[in-house]
C-alpha cells in the first residue's frame, strides 16, 4: 500500500500546474491537480487570450480607416461590444475546457476546489483530505488596487472581461504593460482614455528608448498621458466617478481601472502549517531548483514573482516534471526571455536594456526609426517603428534587441532565438534581409548610434 495518495499534488490549474501535472503523469507518477477558479488560469481566462482578442478587435477599427488610403470604400458602422464579448468568451471557454481534457487524457485526478495545507504532506481539497509525497504550489497571482479612499469603486484587470458595455470615458491607473495595453484597447474601441502613472515615462524596466517611443505612440493615438501623478481618492459624482490626483487636478470617468501590479496568490493557503517561507510581498521563496523551505514542496510560476510570463511558467513546469519523474534533471534559464507588450503599436523585446548592458561594460548601440511602408500611404500618426540592438564591444554578442512597431512580437520571437544562442552583430550583418519588410532593418543596421558603458567599465 502506498504511503501517500499521490506521488505529486499540484495546487493550481493554470499554465504551470497543468503542464507539470500532465508531463509528470506521462512519466508514470500518480498526480492530482486542484483548481478553485477556472482551468487554464489567468492567461486563458482573464489574461493573455481574451486580452489579445480585444487587441485584435481594436486594431480592426484603425485598419478599416487606413484602408481608405489604399482605395477601399469605407462604410462606417459602430462597434458591437456584445458581439465581441460573445466571440471572446466562446474562445476562452473552448481553451479552458481543453486544459481539463489534457489532464484527464494523461490520467491526472482533477479536483474542482480550493486546496489548503493541513501539514507538510497533507491537504484539504474542497473538504477532502489528501496526502502527497511531493507538492507543487502554482497558484499564480492576483491583481491589486492602490490603498486609497474609494479604491473599491475601481475595477481591476479581470473586470475588463465582464463589462457589459464600453465605458465612454476611462481612467487607467498604472504605467506597466497591463496599463498601456488596457489603455490601447479601450482607446482603440472608442473610449476616451486617461492614463495615470507616477513616473516620467510608462513601462518602468523597459529600455529607455522604447519607453519614450511608447509614450509618443500612446499620445499620438489620442490617449491622454498624465505622468508624474498618483490618484489620491475615487468618489461617486452623480452617475460617474471622480478621480482626485496628487497634482490637485481631477478626472471624470465612467470606469476606473487599477492596473497597478499583481501580487502572488498565497493568502489563505495555510503555508504556515507546512512551514513554507514567503517574502514581504507574499511571494514564495524558492532555491534554484524551485524548492521551498520544505525540500519536498516546490513553487513555480507567478507565485514566486520572478519572470511572470505564461511561457516561462509552462517551461519551468515541464522541466520540473522531467526532473522529478522523467530521469532528466534540467533547468530553464530566466535570462534572455523574449516578451511583448500588446499596446498599439506593440513592443517586442529580448535580453538586456541599454542601461543594464552598459552597467556591465562598454556597449555599441544601434538605433533606427522609420515609418513602415503601410503608413507612408495611410499617413496615420503614431505608427513610427523603433528598432534597437545593444552589442557588447568586447565579444560583439548582441545582448539586447528591442522594437516598437507593427508585428514587433512576431519579429522578436525569431530574434530571441538568435540572442539566446549568443549571436554576434556580425551574424546579424551577414544575414540577408527579407525585402520589403520592417524586420529586415534588424540585419541592415550598419551605423553605430552611440557607445555606452565606457565610464562604468573604467570605474
């Protein structure tokens, strides 16, 4: 008789947990997975998937307008929010259902319920007591609000996907990628949008040239930028909301969105009963093997607050399954992870920013800005493309690649392979471009824009 009910129990049925559970079961482990909200987690249900569908919807409006410059006759029709919502929700439901089928097909035992620790090997799963030799916490993150009076009147990112109608006036609070994406979606679908953020530029942590270009593009699209400001209060005023700001001004809105970060979803899991340590922000502390303070309990995905991206979570989950049950111990690197911001136009990036690279030593910086062919015809403002390469002077390796412009995310996937492989600037230079495309600019950047990091290296 087995000492435990399961060889592995996974708390969380999102991208990380489902991949880990499915692969572990394929290696022969007895696996249980519990999900208390919805299978597929944030990405499928209230994140990447529905967001990208709404980004697509917003793009079609601009494309319809641009088509006139290419000879198409445009017949204006108002946007049908309900039709978009129905199509989006149907796709979300389809994908969420696939996750459950994948687990069942792999022989995983699924639990629709909340799992909490009773001790280091025992869980309460929706009222059922289960034991496991190994446990993995993959509960993801949850959106947060600022601690200001009236915060409860504001919405969080999840709420965009349950709105019954497009708000005419929206205030988006935050300067991160979720904030600029939501501002772009709402603006593209026809809302008047104010974006509030406490820094001089949005997208803290991204390359400075990209940040400046993003602010320029957002403003050109008609989004009102409010830098160097924080909200201090939200109140009802008749049938709308009033947002008071730190600079003494106020903003009226029909909806206010808090896009001010996400917190690890660890509250109420009973981590103390299992002796699992968390940091001040609630993120579970793990070592390089993703072990918690209990060596048989692991944590992966957004709950450790390291690189909070769906493909990162699935890759780590797969690697951990191979390590624990597949006789193939391996790790996934958290460096050179390509990512995108689906604002309008989008951003794609991989590797180090100029500032990060310069702090390590001298770097050559190549930058180009141009109007893509489509918009030399459409004349649309705010569609200039920026491309940038950051190159180590000593080795000539490309340390970072950054782009703002149409198809940036699609282009950056291929560039990400090159950067992860350690490609040099000369490798880029001898690659033949595909003409005419915007992407070819990455392999035709010949003139160095500037050198950075010399002083840091001297010191």
